[in-house]
C-alpha cells in the first residue's frame, strides 16, 4: 500500500484526526485553567472566564456534532484492531452521554452551580443552611433532570449516570457491596486504632517553616518520586490540583508557615496524579485509549503515592534527612516520630483533613446521601438529620447544628458535582489492591522500599496502570493488573497491618 | 424599541459578535504564547506548537470564511454610526489582506521561516553567510509572492503590502520623505554628539547586582509608571516582550547579574507598550476599533516611556534613590552620572544595543535593503555589500566580512518578517511629536516631570492615544493628537535639545 492510497478505515482515521484536533484545543484550555489558578491577576478574571466559556462551547459543538456520531456508527463497521475498537468504545460512551443532554439544560445547570457556589462561599462561614437551601434546590433539580436524561440514554440508574462521568461502568451494586463491607468493620477499627495510638508519645514539629525551604523540600521529594521537571512544574494555588497536559504536567500546592506536612503530603498526592499523566502512553496520546482510565484509577495513583508509599517506613526514612536539611534538626524529625505523625488517626468533622483510616467514613456518608438525593428518595432539607445520624454512627461525632463543618464543608454539592465522592475511597482501595499485587509479584518489595529503592513500585504502576491508559475498562484493568475485581479486603488488610500490626 | 426587537444593523451586530468570539480565542492564544516563553518546561514544546497551530488555523478559517466577507459587504449598506463605520474599515482592510493569500502559500512561508530561523541560530555565531543564503532564498521567494498577491489586492506596492501588516496605510513615499530627511542630518549629528560626550566624565556602575533586587527595582519603577499590577505581571523570558490581553498584560524582561540598566530600561520600554494595552477603551475591547492602532504607534508608546520620559532629568531624579535602595549607594548612581549613562551615544554594529541617536541609522539601512529585496531590485547575495556601504556612510563603521554582527544579527529576516523595521524609528519620531504637542498644550510640563509628577504625560497619552484605539487611521490619529502628520523635525529638535543643548 503506498503512502497515498486510502486506508481501509477511513472513518475511524477521520474520527482520530478530529480527536487530535480536540486534544490540541484542550491543551490550551488546560494551560489557561492552570494560569487562572496560579498566575492570573484579579482583573483578568472576567475576560478569562469568557475565553474559557468560548472554548468550552466550541469543544462541546465538536463533541456533539451529528457528523461525529454518524462517524462512530460507520467506523464500527470498519475492519479495526482490538485497540481501535477500544477507541470506539470510549467515543461511543462519551457521545451517548454528551448528546443525551440538551444544551439549554447544561447551561442552566452551569449557571445554577455558579450561583450556588458563589453564595456558598459566604453561607458556609455563616453556618447558613436555610440560605444555602434557596440556591441549592434549583441546582439539585437540574442535576436530577440531567441524571434522568443520561440514565435513560445509558440504560443505568440516575445516580449511576452521574458516577459514569468520573468512573464509567461503575454500578451502585458494586459501590453498595464494597462500602457495605467497609461499613461493617470501619467504625470498630477506627476506635481500636485511636485507643492504641493514645498510648504513643508524639512530638509536633516546631515552626515556623520558611516558605522557600518548604518549596525546595517539595521539589526534592518530587524528584525522589521521579517527577520529570523537564515535563512539568510545581506552583502555588489556593486549591491544590494536578493540571496541564501529559507532556507538560502542572501541579500545585499551597504553603503555610506554621505547618509543612499538609503542603508536603499534598504535593506527594498530586505527584501521584502527575506521574500517571506524565507516563500515559506517548503513542496513543491523541487517541481516546491514551487518556487516564477514570477518576477512581487516578485517585488510586495519588493515594498509592500519598498513602501506600507515603506512609511506608521506607519513605519516612528518606524524608527524615530531607526535613533536617530543609528546616534544621529537631526531635520531631526522628523517623519513628515522623512515622507516627504521618499515620496518626483522629476522627474529625472535615473530610479533606481526615487520615486514611477514617476517610472512607466521610465518603460512605456522602455517597449514601447524594445517591438518595439524586434518586429522589430524599429532599435537600433532609440532609442535616441524615448527616448527623451517619457521623454519629460511623465516627461517633456529634455534628448537630454545625452545618459549616457538616454538609456545607465541601465545594462539590454547591457546584452541582454529584457522583464523584465514591472515587476517592475506591481509589484508596484500588491503591491497596495494587500494592498487594505488587507484593505477590515482588516478594522483596518492602525490603527494597525500606532501602530507599522505589523503582519497583514505579515500574509496576507504569507497566500495569500508567502505560495502559484507557485501553481497558476499569474492571478489565483491575483484573489484568491484580487478577481480580475491586476487593476491599486488601484495604482492610493494609490498615490492619499498618495501624494494628 | 424593546430588548427583543431586531436591531437596524443585524449584519454589523453579527460581525461584532464574531469579532468577540475571535477575541476570546485570541485571549487563550496570547496566554499560551506567554506561558511558552516564561513557564513551559522544554518537553512541552512540541505539544504546545501543535496546540497553537491548531488554534491559528481555526482563527484563520474564522477570519477568511466567505460568510464573514459577505457580512462586511452587507453591513456596509446598513445605517451605521461613524464609529461603527470605523469598525468596518478595519474589518475590510484585514479581510482583503487575509483573503489575498492562498492557505498553501502561507503554510509554505511559515515552514520556510521556521527552517531558516532554526538554521540561522547556528549560522549567526558561525558567521556563515553562504549557509544562510541556502535557507533564506526560498523564504524570500515566498515573501515576494505573498507581497505580490497582497499588493495586487490592496492596490499598493509590494513592500507597502508587507508594511501594511504592521502599519496600515503607510506608503513608501512617506517613509522615503521621513527617512530621507533624517539621512541628511543624522550622520553629522551622531559625530557631533560623540565628540561632545568624549569630554564628559562617566562612571560605570559596579556590580554584581543581585537578581531579586533587580526584579524588585523593576516592579517599583513599573509602579512609578502607573502599571496596574492587578491587571498584569512582570516575568522573565529570553526575549523581552509585552503580551497577554488588555485586561491582563504580561510583560517580560531578562536579568543579568553584571549589568542592570538593560533589564531596567527594557522594562520601562515594555511598560510603555503595557500601559497602552491596559488603557485601551474598555467599551470597545471586543471591537476592531478597540485594538491598538498600529505597530508604529505601539512603538511610539514604548519609546515615549523609554526615551522621551526615561531619558528626562525628572525621571533620572526619581530613579537615583531607587537604585541606591536596590543596590546600595555608589558614585555612579549620582543623578548627573546616571543621566549621562542613560544618554550615552556610541555608534555600534548592533541595532538592539543602539542609543536613540544612532538607532535610526540601523533602521534606515534595513528599510532600504529590504524594500529593494521585496521589490526585486536586488537579490539576497547583494545584501552584504550594501550593508557594508550603508554602515560606513551612516555610522562610519567597517562591517566587511562580519555577517554575524551585520545582516545576520536580527531575527526578522530569518523569520520572514519584512516591513516591520520602519515602525521602530517612526515610533521614535511619533514619540518626539507627542511630547512636542504635550509641551505646547502644557507649558509647565517639564517642571512637573522634574518634580516627579508624570501624571500629565500619562493623561495626555491616555486622552490622545490609548483611549482612541483604532478609532482613526494613523494619519487621522496623528492629526488629532498633534495637529499634523508625522514630521521628523520634532525628533531632530528633541535630539538637539537633549544631546547638544
């Protein structure tokens, strides 16, 4: 076949060319979003919002134009390889979800979310639940309508339709099975760990910790984690995130002078996301199968870094001398004390401050509430009573009347983001499952980590997760990487070994 | 008329909506270009180039689609205000120029320019004129072809067609008149000034000058020049520029430890560009008349800041204490010495290092050569001999065999950028003309500048230049601002007063 002759898969090829065009425009979107969070002066905000909205609308038109959908149908008839079929599987899924929603409904939802989120910024500190309800009700109504339309198109339940935006194929049956198991043993485990840790001595690091030293420390730890600074940056933003594009990953953290561990471990977390992005398969970058698999899998990478590796005694041994170098010596930087600091369990009101043991309780509570909300089983005004009951049941905490540190604490619901919360804890469980698989494959793994050699961890993740992009469904990926579907027993075993071993 | 009723100018309105869409996409382009120069790690380059090319192609399609051209014709029949007619004048001009070029010719030119510029980076240090010619000939051929097509469409000469990209309406007759006058008195004036300055004592500042102190100094001077840091930033790039968007102006400089005046005065120069951008009329931002008038007018702002104001004794008086604060006291920072440093005249090979007196010689030489090149009166191999003769005639310098510091010194020709050079010196002449008009309108101007009050300068520029955007042609703007067309006599008078007064 000469270079000029027509391919046997002209429609598939045209679809891929269109995907590449969209990826190039999404590149500009990613950089402009990163710039807004890290560089943009305040008076640039309005013009930037308009510019980003213009590009979003353009990308939406490209994703939903009829010719694109027709192309998918025609390409499905072409003689494709398995990998090419996987590309179409991803395109089909996105096309179905995107075209199930009338544009006006999406715009109305974006507006309602912007309004509710803006009001929430002052309602949260004011503990103003009643005020919040006023803006939240129309937003919830819109989310339910979107969920209903996508559920009908995709043939799943309404809440599943929203979860599918972040974790395609995830069913409530799976989440119920997994969270149902965890619910059985988690409250007792939390209490056991708290009881045991009560007897341990613990030294708090003494600040202040100069910001330039913190920044240098974070960059050194990122290098330890093999982040490629020729293909990415570390910057500062109000809310840490990992953005940019695979060829140029932009991650952020935030620093405070009185405390350095949050910024540091936040950076370790984002570095997990970042390495997944940096190591996505280069040959597939513009193709659907070259994208990260899903948000639960993404979180499984950040939590492999922050929790599985970050709480490992071998990582702590590497960290200790770097802290001394950054801030000078102090007793709190002794490895055994550092280890206790990094694995201290303390049930609290706030999800983002939670330790890895009590964290799933926060997620299970939110899952149960938002699922019932979207399915129409409860109304917005029912949230506080459910919140109070579940916090008492799962973590033994009294949250009555404290909306500020209760249902008003997260930005997700005020922004209209439903169905994401399960990904956080599924990610933690996948991370435990990956490390269990790693240990089976590499019997000397822990000894190597303790000797400061993290390469086996990175190599395993690269081979089994990063290099696979979206080649497989999440379930296939889990099977191929670990020989089984998601099993929370690995997470339980991890917690028992680390916290009760 | 109710809000829902149709306007009397539906086509004009649709054109403006399309202009707003393009401006929003150009916003993302500007930020991505700035990011590439200031933030992007090396491995991001290839993907960024592809992303920017995608957006350029998209914008080109939007600018040249037939419906847009038809819209201009139909809108010209609508009942429009004078301002709206000025919008159409700008659209018509751009449309004619953009659609005169076949896409393949533009792409071929971009490729030839990229190839020539890339080779030039090593040919220049190697003084390799013969090697340069190999890549430059096809680039020149392409530029001539583009010039011929645009000249035919616009009804101007070939070189005028290229100048029109930067300075619409500028004729060779005007440039010949202006440069012809300057040519008469410049060589003698340069020699006179050099002779006079030979007798003056001059102290060089003694470094090193710490980079953070230089940066703080530049920011303080930018504040002195009323740059709005809530609507812009200062960063570092290899080649200083002023980018971003009017609501968020991104300017850059570059620092060297051994010498601070280049970075500082480069920053003053870019701040002139930046304030023009920041003060463009807000109500017209998305409209053609809301854009900067032209590159000669843009340069007239940067040179108003760097040369007219930056070399003024009143500015030097403000600068001196800030230098002491940044670097500690030293004899070179005495205002009289600083004044001499900022106004030292020394003919040299390199345009970008030239003082304001000898600078026009560099531009006149390039104008005469590139005009003849584009018109086909000479060939590329004729350049060195012409260069040598003109450098000897204008500045008394022998450049024979020194291509590195001769025709290979600028990035313009290797990039295929012809027709821009005149803007630099026309900008310097307009700047002198603006200050002459200011002095006529405000008799106490110099006393106020000497007292450290620059507000009258900013107010005059704001009223007469910045707030006018592209409301008028350059010639109309000059008439309205200064009562006359461009007259180099003001520039001559400025040089005589400052250097021989």
